[in-house]
C-alpha cells in the first residue's frame, strides 16, 4: 500500500503556476486524512520558485525535458512514482497530461480518473467528482489501483493562504531509453499574447454570433476583458464566422474552461458551448433574447443589447481603478 501524495507541478520560466499551488493545497488537505507526505515533481528546471505546501521537491532537468515531449515526460513521472511509492498521484488536466498520463497508467497498470472538479476522502479512499454528459451531471469515481491517479481541471480548488514554503529542491535522475526518444522537439513558439490561457483563466469574457463582426469582437470583447483582467473567449459560431481564432474557442470542440467568472456576451447557449463552460463558478449572460438558453444556466442574466451594456460595464470597471 502506497503512502503519501505525488503532485506533478507545472512551471513557466521556473515559476510555479497557480494550478500547481491549487493541487499542493488540496494534496495537503488529503494527506492530513490519508497520512504521508506531499512530494512536488517539477519538470524542466532545477531551480523552481514559488513552490509551497510540499515536504519535498524533486526536479527533472536537461535538454529532453525543457519542452513537453511524451516519451521523456512519461518516463520521468514513472521514475518518480516508483521512487516515491505514493498512494495518490495528482496533476492538472492539460494538453500534456491528457496525452501522456493514459500511456503512463497503461504502462504501470494503474487506474486513471481525468477532469475531476473535486476530491475528498470517504472511508479511507479518495473519491473524485467529475462532470459527464456535457456537464449536465456529476458522478463520483473511485480508482482502485495503488497508487490512484487523478487529473483535475484548473481552478477547481482554492489556494490556501497559509501554504508553508517548501524545502530546497532535489534532482531526480531519469535514465531515458531509445524508445523514450522516438520523437524530439525541434522548436517552441512563444504565445503572441501575454494573457492567461483560457484553460487556466480565473475570469473569461466570451463573445458569440451576436457581435456580428470581427471588428466588434475586437472593440467590445477584448477591451472589456482587459478591464476585468480576463482572457477573451468565443463561441464556435463566432470562431466559424472569423471573429476570433480557434485558440479562443470555448466549447465541446474548443477548450473546456472552469473559471471563477464567465461573462457570455451575445452567446445563445447551445449545448456544445455549455459543455465547455458549465462548471464555471459564476456565469453572467448578456443577451437581448430573453428566451436564450444561456439564461437557464446563468447566475446573473442581463436582457439587453450587448453593444450598450458591454461598454457601460467596461467604463464602470475602469472607473473603479
């Protein structure tokens, strides 16, 4: 029977991401009930900053780990699991973990539950709660393997204010095989914007078909998002119409998001869009059609013309500064 919790922590430029601190806080809460310590695993740097809440930090660095690559990363996490022998492995649900965690689970013969939005301990076992049927329902899943592996959606857990500083990091040696190096990363491109990625954003302002043009999207959604410190998003209809890029798309065929605040402007609320944002903590809908389905799921609804309301909201928010 394993003991303790291993947390795969994302970093960018050596700085630990907020999503990692969420998981470290939740891991400490679970470890208090399960017993054992919390180990943070950081890829791509030997000197991470901002790690809190872990009793130890293991770092994997070197040319093979600077950018995400399926084989080396799967091998590194495998080595960490074999060394730590944890009862539980946690990671944020990202493009990378959706790619290599199934491979890792199959290689080690372990169970994997993905996209959970809550974790708790019941009768000494960890339960994960995850949405199904495009977010229409939630169900609890228990992983019977030892260790159990869970990935969680970003923004699922609050970051505790009292997380203690972690000790100095230790290097974790990972010996790669030729099979681990079947692919290689030849280049990486930095994002052209400095806004937080949709999947990690705490606040999102999305625009739909009701904006009518790319010019309106750029002059209404982007400034309102900037005023809120939010990330701009879009419905599939808006993306198909050329108002925004596919990288901005929220929904079943775009990105699944879980922000604290989601502002939907001119979005009717088709099931495909709801599938990508229904778990948002607070949903504000702005639509002049009072029969729009989005109002059935909104925390707050504004039945009005977005071309009038959005600039007013932007002005009010900017006045608060």
